[in-house]
């Protein structure tokens, strides 16, 4: 309760009244004031309901965050306070025309926006001094409230001082103002789609044109779900679309180390596989298809497609100048250039038989064979994947091997087929948008970042610590980073090597963060600036999927002293002299209005575009924006109040999407955006580009390379199968509680979704670990302690630490106590510089120290306890 | 320590202690009248009865800590149709009222022996009714650890055991009190204690053995029961094992002490006047053991299903 | 016409996402520790050595499904039978409600209910539980949990009608036997 006292005291100093704060916090439940009003006797309940029905107003409210979903959300605002939320009820629900229902996180959004742990005003670290002061106190210092002017002056002067002292390449990350003043170093490397980010454009031309739309998916006979869990990772509608495919008759097979939440509803079969070994399995499937195909009696391969639409399948089908041994077929069958079985030591050795693969991937050989046959003999098959199996060190060829199977079985360009990414916002419904917003018509041009230096995600913390990074093949370059600016990304939390990151944060001279809550980056900074959430802004327009367009309103005025990022950066830029004070950007509200005024909807013919909203002069006056009256499908005020327009759909409409149909029909006329215009099972560009990045030399075909920190490295002696110091594989599943690190602080979500370490009972028993014990998980980077949840869901030998928990690094114990994935993840720069989060090896033991309280009982991170 | 966790163990144990003791007092009264005459016997049970009454009132008062809104406790009488809790409360109130009346007429009304006897047995009856309703509360299909005949049986055993160990304490207290008042009643008390302590100690041993048998049946039932029952068992053996052992040890020490005291008395190694510390210790140990036992009873119940 | 409102739950569609549980928490302002609607993952099976290749471990009937439950608004509400203060009562439409003005906080209903539905609010000092979103029903709206479910795994309606549509199953593992309190629920089992 001291929290409450502190807050009320603090609040009297801001423009906000004590009353309104009490209202907010009471509205979060658990406080007698309001709950008492709503919770008591029957008469009181009825009265309260009636009152609520009359008094408040539903406002369409954003649900943002990088969660893969975009669902409808509305906030019930009574007298400036949000007392409850709801999801889509803007039209009756039906399978063809479904509501855009949200997940638990969306429904908990008000706990995030109004949480007692919101950062309320600018703050600096108590022992901060220009140049840093005692830098080792970062992460455990007290916080002091300062004014915006003070804060911005500190930031501006530190930027000036550091860029003048250490030169242009001394600031890591930044904003437009910093970029225009002195430039900032950016980091690079795929974190999200793993190696697909590099592989897909080169092998297939794009990753976004692989799957079909949701109504066409009901035509599938078999849907393969390879390392994907749309239920969790594309919460909202996609899992429902898949359920409808299932009810329309599709069989589902999941290939995954974890019997995930999508599998529990959809799977007819589950093939458990070790993380990071998918390429081996895919190659063996290719081996089965090629060696058992008999066009007459047992047609397995879609030769028509392979011959017309791919290159690199065999040695007769290679680009000029290619090594004839670098073709898919010979590599898979293990043949040399003369077509004989290659000898040991030859680069195509050994044949990629199911037996060869199964030793690596853990799937028994018969299963590999029967699975390959089943997908080849069933038509049509949707051969789908998430990108988790490509978030693996050295996995550059996973996407190519996967694409090869899709091509061999002919799933590309057919109804009921499709292949590739069904992850994040791409899950369950692909195809171009049926409704799109127009332009914001902003007046200011964005300024360039003066610094061109980019450091790879696997090297930047080391670059801070050691002053060196890889700049080209066999080439290291010096760099002196003295400032870190955390904004709109939780780099210290979501990038690999957090243990080193914490050290790095204690080395630089200045660190700044802007955020809503004391997330990890803020915690280790010197100055923290509070930003407004989307509920306090006027500019949230988004396509939840191809069928709808949302325009979410501002729900409340900015809380406490929170400011928009744009405002902050402008004030900073004015201090740094990069902006002309006389020229201002048009308001967020005007920008949003412009985008909606210009929004278009595809007409029922599937070709013409119609204007979305009708605007009258009265509307312009009511919204107090500038514009011209126009005629459209619905009145702008109705759209504004609903916050959504969704294109009605039904079977047989003109909006269905079958990816790559034209390419399949005539690949010459409709080439892919690859070098050859075809599907590249031999991809020269991929090998060349990866070589030029400086870490690896790969072949242009989908060669299997054991991942660093993959299954093979759990052995100290692979031949004799002797386990090494880190005998278990670990990966990070994206998890219900959070969208990455966002939402981790939300108490009801902490309660509903505990952050637990998953392991199979067999591995636990071998270590004397019981369900619910506290365990210590150790990798080469350090240790983390957590409660263990034993489950048959996960394959023996594999463990899972759900992704994104805010580290609670204990300086005394030297361990992380939150189960922070990246505390254990080591940066391993390989091939294309992506982050191989899912290839990690660990040891696990019982932790005999004190048990941790459930996360929902941990104190909230409220930075200033007393004012 | 959370006071709420202890309200029910203490309330139920004290109530059962009072019922068991009252019952024994009335049995003794019935037997004693023949030997010493009604008036004299009644004189010597007034103070014990008074102590019993205070105990019940304390118990029911203490039980209010169990409620979040104790000032509304009277509402608990609203559901006599179906709630065993309502019924228990009613029985308990009748029990208290009858003990008050009994005490009143014992104290202030001369003669009327028949009335006194009947009233006494009525109070005993209400006491046992309270005990019965109390045990019925726990016969819930959703709570397998409770939902067996063993619950009322163990409640009853506890009631008798507590009576058996409490009686001599009350007698001794009365004795000491009377001595301090220089009223001469010691002959009666001394005689009574000399006559009965052996029997009481034997009864205590017997009840204690029954108790162990019931406990083993209870564990057996949990062992072969549903998942919930097995979870209860795991609680008992994993977390609460020390408490279970402590309870048994306390019981055995107490009963051993009891038997030893009785033997010493018989062999005249100790005089009646010096017994109080012994019987008091025995009573206290049993009470603590039973409160622990009851605490365990509450601590290990696990709902079926989810 | 005997009326009994009831929930419908489709275990074959439920992903265990807990959106329903959060919707309930939000709508009813429930603090941490109180969850009128709860979701459980229930699983079984195990891992065995592959009969032909003992070096492989293979799953043997590993399964998991989720159940989402709230108060079952039972036809034989044991909670109401137990409540000494008659604070719990069954309305004409079958909805079982707690009149918090009458609750003395004895927590007997908590023991009696086979589903863990009644949950005590320490701060208010009264027992609370799912009230079928009676205020929403009165306004012709659906319960908050039902409207939130992304999988359309929850429904509600007249018990008889639900039975006609979806059958008579009213208990699946790990729920207790329906004989105890005759829960007003219709369930489509997982498989
Ligand atoms: N070990 C491991 N690490 C992973 C992954 C994994 O699987 N395992 N997954 C990876 C993947 S796929 C991804 S996409 C990345 C995501 O990595 P990030 O993008 O870094 O993750 P978020 O948690 O979304 O970080 C967003 C941060 O910005 C803040 N924020 C949000 N909106 C605003 C705003 O408007 N203004 C300001 N100033 N701040 C804002 C949020 O509060 C939050 O702190 O993580 C990667 N990291
Ligand atoms: N709730 C929630 N949703 C999110 C996010 C979040 O943080 N939280 N993040 C969003 C973002 S930015 C992204 S990129 C997506 C991520 O989406 P995904 O990459 O699909 O997410 P994951 O759940 O990590 O992994 C999907 C499945 O792959 C399995 N898997 C992991 N490694 C391997 C492997 O090596 N081989 C095989 N065959 N399977 C493997 C996992 O067990 C899991 O079942 O999710 C998005 N949605
Ligand atoms: S999936 Fe994402 S957008 Fe949808 S409700 Fe959940 S958090 Fe919000
Ligand atoms: S589920 Fe429990 S609380 Fe609800 S009516 Fe049935 S017995 Fe009562
Ligand atoms: S806690 Fe309240 S509602 Fe429950 S039984 Fe007791 S008085 Fe009745
Ligand atoms: S009906 Fe209402 S109160 Fe009951 S579980 Fe659903 S949301 Fe909660
Ligand atoms: S919202 Fe629906 S799918 Fe999610 S847990 Fe609840 S019932 Fe299951
Ligand atoms: Mo991502």
C-alpha cells in the first residue's frame, strides 16, 4: 500500500488530480473502492450495470505490439477512466465473415496502459554524472525525477559531447534527430524469420507470396505444419481459419519438438523432431521421393513443375558456370559427377537416406519415409512452416530444402496447396489486401542517418566491450561505442547475448531509453523518458489482415508526463539544431484522417477500387480536420466510431488468392524475382552473398551443416555418442504471456501464464528433478533459475525456455531469476548474421536455493518509491 | 501464522472437548449420586461445568474469526433446510443455552434433581448433535479426503478422548479452588480421582489405539482413492509428515504419562493433591495433538476434478 | 417451462489460450488470485523406445487438450445447499447467484462446489463467482467470455436446446463426475 501513497503524493505534483488517479487504479480491480461499488449485493449490481450502460462510451482502442495478430479491441470509458474492454462485436460472427476476436493480452491492455508501473515522468539515475558517474550502478541505482527540459538538455549535451569526443561512430541506435545530427550505428541481422530472410528472396523471390488465402485453404486435403504455432504466435483469427480447414476435411501433420497449442486442436499426427535438424529430415524426404518415384506406377514427383519451374534439380538444369556436382539430386542421392555413389570425403557424401537423417533429427527412418510418401501421394497439400526452424545457427539452407520439397510434391501455385510461411501476421490467410489506407500527406521529409555503419546482432555487444567487429571476410574493424539509445525495441532483452549486454551497458558513458514501463533497456540506462501508449495517441491505423482496416481512436489524454516519440525527437532535434523550428508536421489526427479519406476497398468484382468513406463538411467540422467532402461506402463518422471496416467474404467470391498460380502456368511470362526467375534449388546468389558477409562459405544447394550449439554439439564425442557438458538442447518458444518482451509486466497475464521451463519427465528423472522444482539452467553464457514444468509435450533431450521474460539479473548470485531466454543465448555469428535463438545447448540441475515467488507476486517495477 | 487457518481446528476441538467432558461429568454424576448423594456431587461439578461453559463460549466466539463478516453470523441460521452449517450452529446454540440453564439451576435452584438430570442429558444430547452436524459438514462429495464415515468416527473418538483427559483436570482444579476457599470437599474429589483415574487412563489408551486404527484406515482410503485423494495423501506424506508424526508422538507421550500417573497413584507414590501438573500436562498434550490432527484434516483436503 | 441456462464448451476447438479467462477477469474486475473462468491443460501418454529401433524415443499416445470452466450453474447446486446464510440462490432461469449482502464469508460453498467456482475476495470479504454476466444478459448481450473466444469454443443457451444440438456429455476428464451436482453444461469432447 505504500505504492498507493507514493502515487497519490506524486500525482498532486502533476496536472492530474488525485481523484483521477484513484479512479484509474481502482478501475484495474482488486481495489475495494470500485470493486465494492460493482461487486456488492444484487441491487447494487443491477444499479451499477444500469449506470454503466448509460454513462460510458465504447471507444475502439488499439492493440499494438509485435504479436503477429491485429485484433479488434474497444475500451469502455466512463468519465475518463477505462473500466472494461471488449473485442469485436461490430458485426455478427460467421465462419466466412468472422469477427476479429483478440487474445488474453489484448484483453489485458488496460492493465498495461494504466498499470501502477507506468513510467510517469522523465527520470535520471541518482548517481549519474556527465560521463556516466559510477557506471557499475546501472541496473541497481535509485531514480530521480527530473523535468522534460532537464532531461532533454542532458540527452542533447551528452550526444554532443560523445559525438565530439569519440567521433561519428560512437552511438548505438537512435532516432531521426540523432541520425541527422551525428548519426548512429544500427544493428542488422534477421531475428524474426531466421535464415528465411536471406534465403527466401534469393531462392523463391519473396517470402510473402507462398501461401493461399483462408477460404482456399478449405480445399486442402493435407496441411503440414512445420515448426509453427499460429494459435500462440498469430493469436486472433488464424487458428480458427485452420480449424475450419480441418472441419472441411483436411488432415494435419505437425513437425515440431513440442506438441504445441495449435497441434492440440489440429494435429492428426505429430512428428517430433530435434530443433535445428530439419534440413537433414527434409533432405531425406527428398531422397525418398527421388529414389522411389516411378512416374508410371508410383508418381511421387510433380515432374511437370520441376522441369518447367525450377533450376538446380539435377546437373542438366544448372546455371552457366556452376559446378555440376552442386545440384540437388546428386547431393541428396550422394552421387559424384559421374553418377556413382560418392566416396567418403566427397562433398556429396553420404547419400541423404532416412537412416542418415534419423540419427541427426531423431525421427525414425520409416516415419521419414512414410511421411514423404504421404505428402507426395495426397493432393493437394499445403506445406506450411513458421520460421522457428530457421532461427538456428548455420541454418541457411533450411528454407531452400523446404522449398525443394514443396516444389517436388507440386504444392506451389495450386488451389488447396501453397507452402511456406504461416507465421506472425502471415498465418492462415495470405494474399493482397482487399482494403488499404491512403497516404498521410505529411509535410516534412524524413532526414537521413549520417552514420552508415551497421554491426551484426551477434557482435554489437562484443563491439562495445572489445571495440571490434567483423566488417568483411577475414576483416575486423575498430569501433568505440560510448552511448546506447534504447527506443522502440527491447534490444537488451530480445537480442542474443544479454549477459554480455549487461556488462556492455555498464561500460558506455551514456545510456538513454524511452518506453512505457521499466523494461530491461530502461533499467540499465541513465535517463529514462516516458512515452505515450497507442491509447494516448491519435494515429493508429492498421490492417489486421487483408480483409479489414482499423482506425483506432485516442482513448485517453496522455497519462502523467508521457509524450509521443515524435514530440520527444523533435524537442531533441531542436536542441541539436537539426530541425527548422518554423516548420511543423501536421497533427497525428490530420494524418490519420488523410489516410482514411484516401482509403480504398476492392469491389465485389475483385478488380475495381472503391472509396471507403463518405465525408461531409459537417464531418470535417466535427472532427476538426481539413479535407474535402467525398462519397464512399460508409459515412466517415460511422467508421470512426466503429473503428473498423471489414470486407464481407463468402465461398466463391472474387477475393480468393492462390499464390503463384500464374507462375506455375507460365513461368517465362510470370517469372519469380529470383536470378533465374525460377525456384532455385541451386542458388548462386545465396552462396555468393553469404560468403561476402564474412563468416561462412556455403554451397549453392541445400547442404546440411550441423548447427553451432545444435544437437551434434550436445556430444563431446559424436561418433561414440558421449554427451558433453551441455547435454540438452534448448530453444525459445514464443509465448502466450507476452508479445516478445511486451506485456511481461502485466499482472493478470503473469498469473494466467507462468514463465516455466519445459522439459521432458525422462530428462528430469535422470537429474532428480520433480515437476514444480526450481531448476538452474546453465549455458556457456551463464545461468538462469526458474520453476520447471515437466511435460510429455516436449521431446526428450529438448528443453524450452519461453521467449521474452524481462531479466531479473541478481548481481549477488550472478544469475538471472526471471527465466530470460537471451541471458542464456550466446551470440554466434554464422552464415547470414541471423540470430540462431533456437539452437542452444544447456545443462539443467535442481536449484536448492530459495524458491522464487510466482511472478504475479513479484513487486511491480515502480522506479521511484517516494517523492 | 494465519489466525484464520487455526480458527476451525481450535473451535472444533474445544467444542468437542466440552461435549466429551460434559458427557463424562454427567455419567460420573449418575454414578456418584449413589455413593455420595446428589447435592454433594452437584456441588463438586458446578465449577467444572462453569469451565465447560466458558470453553464453549470461547470456542464459538473464536469461530467468528473464521468469518469475514462476523457481525452477520446470525444469518448463518437461515438455511436449516439444507445446510449442515446452519444446523450445526442451531445445535450449538441449543447446547450453549441448555448448559447455561443447567448451570443456573445447579447454582441457584435447590432440589429438582429430576429436572437437573433431564436437563443435563439434554445438554449432552445437544452437544452430540453439534458434534454430529459438525462432522456432516465435511461429508462433501467434492472432498474425498473428508467424505467418509471415518470423519464422524474420528470426531467422536476425539470427543471422548478429550473428555477422558479433561475430567481429572477439572476435578483437580475444583479441588484446589475449594481448598483455597477452605470448603471441605476434598474427600469426595480425592476418592473420586482415586477410584476413576485408572479407568480413565485405560479408556484413554483404548481410544488412542482406536484413533491410530482410524488414522490408518484414513490413509488407506486416500491411498486407494481418486487422484484428489492421492494428492491429499501426498500432502500428508510430503509436506505434513513431521506434523503427523508430532501428533502421534504427542498422543503416545500423553497416554503413557496418563497411565504412569494412574499407576503411581495406585501404588501411592504420589498423593492426589500433587496430581494436577500431571493430569494437566496430559490434557494439554492431547489437546495440542488433536488440534494438530484437526489442522491436518483441514490442510490436506483436495477437491476432486480440477 | 422449466428453464436452465447453460454453457456449451467445445474441447475439440479449444486451444487453451485463456482469452475467455482474461475476458472474465476484465469484465468483472477480478484481482490476481481470483479467476471465475479457468482454463486447464490436461494431458497424458508418454514416451517409449521405438520397438524396432530402441535408440529412438517415440511418443506413445501423448495428448493434451484444454478445458475452460466457470460456475456450472448446476441443476443441483451444492454451493447453495451448503450456504448457511442462503446467500446463494438459483434464479428462475437457472443462473446461480450470490447475494453478497447476505454472505458472511464462511467459505463453506468453496468446499462444497465440485468445480472450484466460488472464490473468496479477501478485500471485499465476500464470496464471488461467475454470475453468467447477468448484467450483459439483461441487456441482450452475450457473456464476455463467450464473445471473446477466438476459437468459438464457448457458447451458452437453454440446456435442453444445447443438448439437442450437441448431445448430452456434461463431464470429461479432468472434470468431476456430473452426478455430484448436475452441472448445466454441454461438452463436445476433444476427440
Ligand atoms: N531468445 C530469443 N530471442 C528472440 C526471439 C526468440 O525466439 N528467442 N525472437 C526474436 C523475434 S522473432 C523478434 S521479432 C524480436 C523482437 O524484438 P523487439 O522488437 O526488441 O521486442 P519487443 O519486446 O516487441 O520490443 C519492443 C519494445 O519497444 C517498446 N515500445 C513499443 N512501442 C513503442 C513506442 O511507440 N515507442 C517507444 N519508445 N517504445 C515502444 C516496448 O515497450 C518494448 O520495450 O525478438 C527476437 N528475440
Ligand atoms: N504470443 C506471442 N505471439 C507472437 C510473438 C510473441 O512473442 N508472443 N512473437 C511474434 C513474432 S515477431 C514472431 S517472429 C512469431 C514467431 O512465430 P514462430 O516462429 O512460429 O514461433 P515459435 O512458437 O517460437 O515456434 C513455432 C513452433 O516451432 C517449434 N520449433 C522451434 N524450433 C524448431 C525447430 O528447430 N524445428 C522445428 N521443426 N520446430 C521448431 C516450436 O516448438 C513451436 O511449436 O510469433 C509472433 N507471435
Ligand atoms: S493477438 Fe495481438 S493484436 Fe490480437 S489481441 Fe492479442 S495482443 Fe492484441
Ligand atoms: S458449479 Fe459450484 S458454485 Fe456453481 S452452481 Fe455448481 S456447485 Fe454451485
Ligand atoms: S461464504 Fe458466503 S456464499 Fe459461501 S457459503 Fe458462506 S455465506 Fe454462503
Ligand atoms: S459468464 Fe461472465 S462471469 Fe461467467 S465466466 Fe463468463 S465472463 Fe465470467
Ligand atoms: S478462449 Fe476459447 S479457445 Fe481460448 S481457452 Fe477459452 S474456450 Fe479455449
Ligand atoms: Mo519476430
